[in-house]
């Protein structure tokens, strides 16, 4: 899927590069040519998407879109392009915790950084829980 994708929505979202891949999807760095900003697009892998999981995906996206918090990625849109279902997401700069740990001395974070990150994650989860949303897949 990753090599042939160059854009979404008839060229509105131009793929700049692949950011990462997990078990359920692939994330691309894209340029929104209408709003002139960089965004992330997560494409759901077709092999994990049956009718039931598509409905669950749509419900989860609607729930995510209701959350507005500095520690929660903003959902801008949801779409389908050539059979691919995708999310248009706020681009979060700075990488992930795995990258931060890998670039740290001795591959370990100091106590202050660990506590800061833990607090940020806890604030995001608390916000989601206050909105009756349970996150079941927290990752770095």
C-alpha cells in the first residue's frame, strides 16, 4: 500500500513521506493543499477492516473528534479514497517516546522526563475518561 500512495481526495492531501506503520494502519506525512498546512493521514489496513470493524472504526473516530485537549491528537476529517479508509489528523511534531528513549544517554530517560511524559499521558487519559471514552491501546 505504501509505495503507490501519492495523494488522497483527488490531490487535496499530497503524500510527502511515510511516518510509520502499525498493526492496524499506516501513517503518512501529507500536505493539505487547500489549507496549506502539514497534517498526518492514518490509513486503515484493508486486511483488518470488515463490516463490523468499519463500524467500530467510525464510532471510535467520532469519539476521538469530540476530544479537544493539548495532549490529544485532533481529528480533522475522516474519508475514503479508492477503497482506503483514512483519518486526517493533527501533525504532532517531535517523534514518539520510543525515539526519545533511543536517543537518550544509555537508552534511558531521566526521572524528570519520565514524570513529565507520564503526567501528560495521564492528563489525556483523564480527559478521555471524563468524556466516557476508554482508550484500549496506549502506546509510545
